[in-house]
C-alpha cells in the first residue's frame, strides 16, 4: 500500500537548498509572468510550433479579452500539461518572445540556490543544458561501486524544421547548431532498472537522482514501474515524492499504463494515493478506456469502485456518462457489466441515458435501456426538444410498461410546446392522456391554441381532444387563439361549433380580445360566426372601447363597419372617444371616431368630456383634433375644472397654448370647486413655463382661492423655487405695462404670508424660497 505523503513540490519552489521545477516557477512567479508577457500571440505561436498547445487552443485563448487574462489562461494550460510543457514554455518560447523577462526568471533561479548540486532535471539545469552550444560531459549515476562517465550527444535539428518554425513565429528560432540534447545513457539505465524490477539497486540510486526524471519519451520512473507491474517500486517511488499526474509524450499518466496492462493492485494503490482517474491521453482516452479495450475487467471494476466511493463529491461526468456522450456502446456495456450504476447522476443531475438521447446515440441508448435505465422527464423532454423520433420510439418501446403517467403526460405537453406533431401522435398512441390538465389548468388543446401551434392542434382534434376546455379564469381555446392571432385555429374552433360569444376572463368575449390585441383580421371572422359587436365586459366596455383605449385604429374601423355603437358608455359613462382621447400618442382612433360623427362633447359620469381626458393625459394630437371639431373648450366637470385647469396642472405647455387660442384668452379666471384658477393649478405643481403663458394671456397674479391663497402661497407651500422666482419677478419688467406685481404681503385665511408659509417647510427648497422672499421684502440684504 502506498503511504500518502504531503506534496513538497510547492515548498521546493522557494527553498534555499532545492532548485524548483518549471511548474513550481510558474506557480511562484505567476504574477510576474501574467503582467510581464506583452507578446502573448508570439508565445502562443511558439507553443504551437513546439507541440505544447494545439492551434485550436491558441484560437480559444485569443478570443479572451485582455492580455492579462490571456496570459493567465496560457499558464493554466501549461500547468495542466505538466513539467515538460512548462520547461518548453521557458525555453525556447519565453526566451525568444520575451528575452528580458526570461533573464529575470533565470536570475531568480540562480538566487534560489547559488550552490547548484543536481541541476539535471530542475529548471535552472534544463535552461543551462539548452543554452550550452558545445558537447558536454558529466559524471552520473553510481552503478554499484563504480562511476561511469558518459557524454551528451548533440542531435542536430533539420533545417527544414527550423524554417517551418520561423514561418509560424515573428521571432527567429534556434539555429541548427543550437540543438537539443539526447538523454544520457545512465538515465536510460535507471529506467531499465525500474523496468526489470531491481528494487535494491533502484533504492541505492534514488539518493543521487531526481525521482521525476524522464527519458526521451517523457516517461517517468513511475510510468515504467506501473506498466511493468512492479507494485513495490511504485510504492517506493511515491514515498520518495514521485508525481502522480505527470504525463508522457502521449499524455498518459502512470495510471493509464497500469490500467492498460491490467495491473489492478497498482491501479488501486495509485487511486488511493490520489492519482487522477479522468485524465485523457492524446487519443481522448481515460484509464478506464484502456482497461476496457484490453479486456481487463478486474481493473475496470477497481476504477468503478473508486468512482462510486467519490461520486457524492463528483463535480464532473463519470465514466458511464463519458461513454454515453462518445456513443461508445461497447464501453458502456462493459462498464454496466462491471457494476457501473446505470442511473447515476453527475453534478448536473443528468444520467448517462440523458446524454445518449441528447446525442441521438441509438446503440448506446439501447444498451442503457436494456440495463434498466430509468426514463425521467429530462430524458423524454430532451428527445422531444431535439425532435428525435427514432430515439423517442426506442424510449417508449422499452419502457412502455414502466413509464410513469407523470413522465408521459409531461412529455405530451413538451411535444405541444415544441410543436412536434409526429411525436405527439406517438405519445397519444402510447397511452398519454389527450385531455390531461397541468397545475396551471392548461390542457394540450389550450396550450396549442395559446402558442398558435396549428400542427399539434390538428393532431389533438383528430385524437378527439375536448375543444371546450377552459382555464381557471374561464379563458377558452377560442380566447387564447384569438389573443395569439392564429387564424387557422380560430377557424377550426368555430367550424367545430365553439360559441363565438363564449364568456372568458373579466367577462370578455373573443371579440374583446381581438380588439385589445389588434387582430383586425379576426373581427370579420368572429362577426360572421355570430359574435356580438356591442357585447360588454365586466366594466361595461364594448370591443370598440378597448380598441380605442389601445389605439388600434384598424380594428376600430372594422368594428365600426359592423355597426359598433359609437355612443355606448361603460360603467363610468365613457364612450369610445373618451378612451381614445386618453390614449396618449395614439390619436388616429380619435380621428376615426370624429370622422364617423361620434359626439365629442358627451360627458361621463364625472361630467368630463373627451377634451378633459386628453388635456389630463397630455395628448396634444387628440386635443388638436377635438378642438378642430369645435368641441366646448371651456366645459366644466363635476369639480368645476376646465380642460385648461388639467393642462396647467399637468404642465403641458403646448396644450395650454392650444386651449388659450381656442378660448381666445377667456376662461383664465374660471374657478373650480376650490375657487382655484388655472394659475393656481400651475403654481401648486411648480410649472413656471405654464405660468408665463397664463400671465401673458392676462391671468391675475394675486387672485385667491377658497383659502385666500394666492398662486405665490401655493408655490411657496409646494417648495417650487423657480415658480416663486417667476411670480416674484413678474411685473417688474417694462414690457408688462399695467400688469400688477405679486403681493408679497398677502395673507391667507389663517393670516399667513407666502414667507411664513415657506418658513414652515422643512426642505432646502423651502429655505431658499424664504431667503428669496426676505430679500424681496428688504428684511435681509
């Protein structure tokens, strides 16, 4: 059994006695690299040339915004690829693309340990080897009582290779004489010792070598021991700090090697020590792939057991999910035979069956179903969403007896929602309830009518679904189809005899909804079927009222052609013209109604005319149209207010101007129930621009209301500083002629002046008004 030791690799990066590996340097100097690399694209080009990254990964990095984020992503990729990739990053890639930064890293490495002992595998030694131009000789491993001297052989790089690399990079690459070094014979010897299982000799040599040293194929000693089935050596190497995640030139870990050879005990030991089980090699295969391909069922079971033990904290797909995604039905079958849980869920709460369905993998799907995989809502909905009829047939054929009614009915709604008519037919033929009702009260017919899905609606009609179903608010399929504007479904429902005057939500008929949603093309269809054009809803409104309220002029025209009553009133006593006038910015219906002789002066129950409502809402176009039809501009409502009162209170300058022109400046002193004039109304709301128009037209500046408040009192009360300035400054200009000035000393019913009113306020504006009035009254400078 391997004893799990604390990883000392990180500590090695900053030790004063042990030189760090390339991966340690990246982790320690990460911030310097992230902020220091300015030629990220050149670094990526070099890494692709060196075979460290693929062109696809280079493209992915360059889609990231920001150089710092790009650099950080590159470093993440390098760490994931392991020691070899990190070394190549420093030399030649960083050296060529960022020479200054490379020298800083090299200086840092020299400072970590000035007395470099065994530099062969640490980064500083690697850099020194790569930079050395001549043949080197070193004394290496001790073989028994003897030491043997070996030479490094220079391996020349072909000129064509150099040319290809130079074409891909903006930096010149190494010349042929700046070549790569071949591993020493002694390093090959140590790997051979491990291969033969000579534990005693290995233990003697481990004191003088790096336990993670690699041969020309980037194999570590752990790779060799795992492949050759030497459990005791694997244990010793791990105790000496051998890394479990290092990958060879094929991106295989030691666990890959052990699994491919069926060394179950070593696989078990590596897993218990923390070896990663989901790492993929260059072929995209994990250790379980290799074990399965080579028929090592015991090893597959070991891997599955370890996966099952960690499944509660699993944050990725499991082996069975991966096999289903890849449509590897043979591996799926083998995993299931070896004990994989067929309905196990990943961190997305998805089963392997879901991914087989999502990919349309019929063979894998069949294997999973034969193993008893459960068909849940997600699986059925995915098949329907992707319109996989063959997949759906497989699901239904294999689970017809065990499929729950809840899942089947959920699938039925999903088919309606996605307008899958063929799928819907299959589901109904498989026993789905065509009239099932969901929690919101929808049946398939109601849902198809609302969505306007004519294909599935036709299927439901053929399958004898009930067409007279209704939602809890009484909305029928006809209401929903009209609202959605689906003419074919409306026609089919009317053809099937559905009542065109059926009462729905808020006592509205389908024709009311046609008016609200501007379905002018359905007005004639409903009317011809017998829909009552003057039917009223719970508020007493006719379809024409609602079309006018929404500004739907085309629908209004169609309703008027079918004898809609222009003078019909709702519960407030309002006609369609009232509604149209109050619809700000939608004046076309006003013109339609006026052109068909609608009474423009009809008052509602509050004695408001259409002009009152247009003035209240600031509907300039409606006011213009109404005034052009000679309406009573000075009409008073129940409170005695005229349209001018409402326009002034709303601050609608253009409407005030139009009304003054129509009234020929009369009505300025018209008082409402509170004896307020339009100037009072403007002052109360602080509309100083309106006040200017009224004063210029001759409004009296000191007129009083039922509380004897002047407009200045009202402005001070409301804290409207600009209005107070306007009133206080009025009459001081020579252009005003005989216009009276504002009376600063006027007292109201309780004996207070505007100044005293302002002083009772508690806002900064009130304070500013008080100060202004005091200056005007010469109480302060």
